[in-house]
C-alpha cells in the first residue's frame, strides 16, 4: 500500500490465504482419517454399583469396579462367557470367545449379550489409552528431512532478513553517496526490491511442506487401515527393499484341514489318524488342531495312550506308544533327525504325494506309517499383494516356511515370490533378516 502496488499486495495475500486453506484441508483430512481408524474409545460405561446401574465416563472407573456390556477399560470377565469383536486391536476377523475370568481389553467390542466385567487397570493404563497416546504423539517423532529443514530454517531466515535489510537500506546509501545525495529515490526503489526479495525468499512454504507431507502420509496410511507411529517410521518404510513372508496364517488363511491320510505298511487310516491326534493334541499349532479336529469329526477317541511327550519347537513330537517310539512332524525331523525310512516298495506312493498340500509324517519304530495331507488355502489376495510389492519397488520378496521343500515350491510358484526357504526354524528366519541387513537392504518380516 505504501509503495502504491495494491495489485501485487493483494496477489501475495491471496496466495498465502490459498496456501493456508489447502494446508488446513490436508491436515483436517489426515486428522479425520486417523481419528476414524482409532475410533476405539468408549464414550461411556455402565457402572454396576449396589445393584444399580449408572452411566459414567471411562476415565472415572477405578480398579475393582464392575461394569456391564461394554469394554471401557482392561479387565476380567465375571459372566460365564462373552463373544467379542477384537479386530480393532488384533486384526482377527473371527469373534473371540472369552470364558469366566478371561482377560478383556479396552477396544474389544461386545458382539453378544450383556455381561459383567471387573476393571483391573485404570483407563489411563488401558490398551486403548496407550494406542491413542501413541497416535497423538506421533507428530513428535520427526524424520531426518524434518529435522534438517528445522535446522536449515534456523539459519536461513535470519540471513534472508539481513539480506533484505541490506537491499532496503545499505545499497541506497551507497548509491546515494556515490552520486552525491538524492537518497529518497533510491530508498523507494530498493524498498520495493527488498520486499519482493522477502516474498520470493520466504521459507514458510518449504518449512511447512515437509512436515505436512509426512502428516498427509500418516493420514493416507490411516485411510488404508494402517496406524503410522510417526514420520520417522514412514521414512524407514520408504527405504524397505526386501520383505519376507511367513506362510501359515500370512499368505494362507490359517484354517488348515486334513484332506487325506496316506498310509504305508498296510496301516489302517483311522488308526493312524487316531494316533496322530493323540500326539498332536499337545502341540500348539494350527496344523495340529486340524489333525485333532479331523479325528473328532470321525468320532475317533484319542485318549492319551502314550508316555511323556517330547515337543521339539518347529520340528515335531516324539513319544512312546505301546512301548514303541512314535514321532510325528516335518520331513526334516522324521527323516533326518530321527533317521526314519520309507518302507520297502512304498517309494512310488511317497513320491506321488500331492505337492500343494502340507505334510505331517508319522513314523513308528523308525518306519514311515502315514502321511497326513493338510490343506491350508491361500488367501485370495496373496498373489496380488506380492505383485503390488514388486511394483512398489521391492527388489526381493521371499517366503519362509517350516513346510517341506515340495510344498514350499508349489506354494511359492502360485504366489509369485522371488525366493523361498523351506523347513526353516525361527532362528533361520532371524538369520535371514540379519544377512539382508548386512547386505545393505532394509528388510521387513511379516508373519
């Protein structure tokens, strides 16, 4: 206005206003996305006190309080049972059945009738409060570019202001002295130049753009169901070049079922399944559950008829049945660790086992007596996810499984991974991650 350049002044103000408006829209959209993703907190709870019910805020609940219906804070179930939707915390789509005395976490959603629960942790210490705090504090975890821009602005801004002052004051003085006076004309001309310089050199857009980009990234993640803990984690994710998938429950549905029992040495199918179920009921694995369920469906009683069970992690089970050593588990465990053999004349039957199925090998007294064929269906989206990761720039997509070589090869071909590793142990998976890191690749393990 002082310089008479009204049009230019209005244009600058308009551009800044539009910039602030776009910034507000981006921030508001991201906040809503994160808020929708984290819509876990109960707004109220029904407190049962002296036989009466009243609505209270979750924050007011104390340890030992008894509440109805909702899960406003962490506690234990006092009713006989409850059916709960836990996917907001665990990602599991199936309902979780909890028995009397079972743990209930805030964020679980009641999917059945009314139940009573006792609060064991105050709301401030509950699972949901910790997650909400994590989201609220995510912006404080700055990525390297944000830290650089903040440091850059600390030095850049004063330099720009000093340079503008020099343009507005020092240069007119020098020119005036050089030409024997007449400073006024120089001042008017160079003040305008200095203001233009300030507008052009203003670091606001640069300083705002970097954190706003990360915040928008967190919001974009939230719209896709991903909780970003902060900008530094987005930065790390962008550098990932290799991904390793566990198979069971990750690329597959983790709903294995027994499709066939192939017997050797003229063994009886039902009897072999009964013995397998007797051993596997001690094994905390989805494939073991499939064997037990198959025996139950056939009404095969498999009460304990063995001696002490020896459980070898990621390998199998060994015990004694009728004074004969019985083992069941992976091919590596049965044939290499236990030195069991395929009965004479049965090699062709063994070679004809369906490759797409996972196999549990049952051997008694050093001879293979049955192979239980188990199908764990692939997730419909598995192949598409692998291909999308490759398109996103990941140079190495790997599958790791404890299954046999033949099963792993068949699944790997269907999914389209670059590499696969079969019959691996937990420590083998850890070693793979360390090797990738040593090779200079950021790697993520999913499973």
